C-alpha cells in the first residue's frame, strides 16, 4: 500500500470514528477513534457468533469490517488484548481470548461496555452483590482487613483531594476488593473481581478519562462505608454501599447517554433508530 493510500485510509477511518462518536446532530461528545473501534470490534465478535479461541479476520479485513483505519484498529486490538478480550498471537493472528473465569464465559464474551442496557444490568447486579459484601464485611472483618479497607478509603480521599483520577481509580479498586475480601466468602470475592473487570471495560472503552461520580463525593462515601465496617454496623454499611453504587450508576448512565445516544440540537435524544 502506498503512503498516499495509507494516509487516506487513516483519515477516512478517523473521520468515520468521529462521526459515529459525536452523534447524528453533533450533540454528543467526541470519543477517541480507538474507543469506537474497540466497541465495534466487540460488536462484530458477538454478531459473528465468535467464541473463545475463534480467530478474527486479519487486521486489514477487520479494519474494513468496522469501517476504521488499520492504525486505529491496531490500537483498539492492543487495548482489548490488555483487557483480556482478545489474544494476539504473533505470526498466527487475532483470537477471541479465553475468559479467565470459566463460569462467566458467556457474559464476559458477549458484554458490550458501551451498551446502556447492559451497563444498567451490570450495576443492578453489582448493587445486590456489593451491598451484601459490605454487610458481611462489617460482621466478619479481621483487624487486618479493617485496616486494609480504611487505608484504601484514605488513599481515595487523598487522590480526590489531588484531583488524580488514575490514583483514585487504583484506590477505588483496592477499596472494593478489600471489602470483598473482608466478607470472607471466596465466591463473593471472585464475583466482585469479575464484575469490576467488566466495569473497567466500561471505563476504558466507553468512558475513557471519566471517574464515575464526583471524586470528592465518592471518597466521602468510601470513608463512611469504612467507618461502618470498622464499627461493626452491617445495616449501616449495607445502606451506605447501596447509596454509593446508585450514585456511581447514575453518573455512568448519564455519561453513556450523553456520549453514545444521538441528540438533536436541543439536547433531546434523536428519534432516529
């Protein structure tokens, strides 16, 4: 392929990505091309009925399939590989990755992180799951586990104070994982980990650079949940966790709606299907 052709392909793919991301009337926010490409590749995998271990088209054919440039598709494949959705085997091609948790194979393989309905379902499940782990943690946490929960909450507060989204994301992961561990139930711990992997995909592909909810508010909620667990108050810990996840869900839903659903010039969702 000539340099002229390659440049033209990149420009066309990038333009297509911007149009798809911004909505029919320009009401949505710009999304980087790799986000759009990653979303389209996952949709292709589901649409084509590909299962773990199945091979995807070549990079060139995949770029044609999703209507993006090869450069953008290459970046999207790297991201999906890092997230455990694809496996790139040198000299062999691109494959659908084997899920790390076999019992979650179908849900992991078919999850679309920019699909509003699936994100709603994810948070609905997460609410039931993590309110239970918070309740159990308040009843079962050892002193060392309480210390881990409190330290993660403290780190999230510091990150919020510094307005450091990356540090906050790490602290948030540590906080929820510490609570799941303190629940002292292997299945809850494993399930919380799997659900948070899915949420990480939502953040990375659909909402890059966005932390769900206000950092300051979320950090304050972390501190309150940690205090309830420390005090051994399961009902309070459960209620505070429900409030925390509800707020996070509302933030994610609003942002996905704003970025993905086409709006007309007045900010009203377009009637086009």
